[in-house]
């Protein structure tokens, strides 16, 4: 199996690359700075909006991973949906599966809603990022000719809360998972484990699912 990870130098992408390498999966890491791709992966640097570069990067891939950053909140860089459109085109061309690192903001806090991003306590400074992820998921749900999955993490997920490896996680669909104390967390290592588990043993096709402790 060959996996190409776009955004390989970021928090999620780096952990996913490390997990893939630990399982002896042939891995290509794509980042703006190839020197920041975890050691052991083939490193590439290029523009996700350049069709010729994407075609070259994904040639021979079985799975393409998007761990791309959002353009929000600064408004600089590539809108996530735009990046995904390029990767969907690449996946379509080579017949690869597409896995997407998603956000938690679009998860429902209860059956029937509301979404986490629409609750009063959701941080205002993070809302533009969550909304960009939400738009990207809406786009993916229109794609019916590529086998994609979108994995939302727990609410308190990110480099600000790296946590520790537990080696376990729970799986949900569109509903936010919380523990007995109302917390919604997962470490970067265990999120990556769940993501790579889905790559190695596919269970979700053209759908979003979520993970947390």
C-alpha cells in the first residue's frame, strides 16, 4: 500500500505519517517545507492547486490523505474546499481512496442538533476555522465517484492539547462524543491511530465519522 499525505508537516499530518511509517506503510509526505516532513517518508514540496504537481505526487497512490490547513482565520493560503477539490481530482484520476482530517465544529451536540459550532460556548476565534471545515464537508458529500472518508476529532483536539497515547478510542458518526465528565478529547497520537486504522481496514465509505475517548 502507498499513501500520500498532504499537510504532512502539520500536527495531524505529522502524527498520521508517523503512524503509517510505524506500520511499514510506504508513505509520501507533502508539505510547503519538505524538511519538516517526518523522517522516513519520501518528502515532496509543491502547490496543491497545481494540477500537474498533484498528479505527480499521487501517481501510484492507493490512498491520498488531506491534512491541509484552513485559510481561516487569517484568510491567507488556500481555502480547504479548494484544496480538497484538487485532491478529489487527483484521487479520481488514479482510482485512489481519499481520507480527510476534519473538524469537530460540525458535529451535533445532541440528536437533531445543534452543531457544536452553533452553541453559545463555542470560541468566537475558532468559528471561522470550524465553518471552513463545515463547507469542505458539505462539498465532499456531493462527491459520489471517489471513495472518501472524513474523520472528525473530539472537541478539545489540537496541538494546544496533545494529550498522551492511550491506544484506544470510541467511534461515533455525526454526534459529538463526550466522556462521563462531559469532556470531549483525544490525543494526536490516538487520532492518528484511528485515521490509519481506517486506511488499513476500511469501514467508512463516503461518510463522516468521529472519534474520541
